[in-house]
C-alpha cells in the first residue's frame, strides 16, 4: 500500500488500519527486561505472598507494581 493510500484510509477513519501495519519489529522504549536478583527476609516474602494472593497476582507482579509506584512518586518530588 502506498503511503498516500494509507494516509487517506487513516484520515477517513472508516476502516481499521492495524492490519496494514508491520508490528513485528515494534519495541517499547526503555522496556527491555533485565534480570535483577534481590534477597528478602522470610517475613517479607511471606507478606508479599499473602498480599499477592489477596490481589490474585504473582509475587513478581506485586514487587514490580510497588516499585514502579514508588519510583513514580519519587520522580515527582
């Protein structure tokens, strides 16, 4: 599809253009995963597991969310 045709299709908004895009090389900036090992005391792991179970998510997810929230708060100070 030529860029002009794609632009017209987009501008008209009548058709979905997602199938016309090549998303195979799509990457989110600053989102490359990097493994980090952290040792926590047993009581902290148990508390994380209880809270993660309460929320229905994994321990890793709750750690990521809480760290992201804290870093977001710190960046706005």
